[in-house]
C-alpha cells in the first residue's frame, strides 16, 4: 500500500474512496511509568514514551491500511497523525488519510 502525506500523486490519476483511519490507546507498565516520572526531574528524552508513541503510530497505520484494503484502495494520500493524552501514562494515537483507487 502506497502511503503519502501529499494531496496528490503526480502522474497517477485516482478516484477518492473516502477517509480511512486507525487508532490505538497505548500505555506503559507501572515500572517504566515510574522511571519516566523520575526522568522528568532531571530533564532529557523520556525514551519509554518515545518508544510507546512510535509503536502506537505503527499500530494505528496498520489498522488504517486494513480499512483502506477493505475498500479496495491502491494508496492512501494526505496521511496525518494526531495524539492525545487519555489518562496518566496512556496516550491515543490516530492515523488518518484518504483511500484512493488508481484510474487506468
């Protein structure tokens, strides 16, 4: 599945099939959450949360692709990500875009 952040694919005419999305709510275990809280005292990257959000984006994209495949899409254009804190130590990540079918 071709996935791009651009609105068009030069030289590839297509028909829009509709919006597709995938989302996930991810959390870390208590031990990593506690260690991450300690990291905020000294500053720097909170690696456990960086990894958590990276994994969440991969899961969300996978779910979005499955939705696009169910529509018979060849590609997804205008890929976007959004995330939000759901509760202490948990975040939602959503990937969304437009599923398209190439014209012959």
